[in-house]
C-alpha cells in the first residue's frame, strides 16, 4: 500500500509540475510575441516618419517657375526647374510678328 501512495504522490507532483511548466511556457511565448509586436510597431513607425520627412524634403526642394513678359515686341519667357539634384534654368526669346492677322481658309 505504501508503494501505491508513493506512486500517486509522484504522479501528482509530475502532473502539477508539468502543468506549471506549460503555463510558464505559454506566458513566455505570449511575452515574446508582445515584445516582437512592439519592436515591429516601432520599426514601422520609424520607417513611416522617415518616409514622411523624405516627402516633405522633396516638396520643399522641388519647384518650377515660368514667367512670360513682353518688351519692345519681344516675348521673353524665363523658366526654372529646381529639384533635389540641382537646378535647371533658361530663357526663351521670340519676336512677335508686327503684322500678323488671322485668315479663314476654305478647304
């Protein structure tokens, strides 16, 4: 009879300790998942902020400016385009024809 009681006690201890170890393992996995989710969230937030700053920087640096004015029968157009890699600018000069008129053409 003593052996049977000793066997029951041993089985009870093994079952209880395995249940406790299983609960600790589940808790450990849950905490590990939580830590990984937090790291993933911080990483994605960092990437998002860097992307937003990049867009803002590109918007501040990029631009186009076109001006047209006429002096003494000459039409002057100044165009400049600026971006992240530098600036491109130039001028276009065109003379107005003094006696230009529209005519209707029959086909």
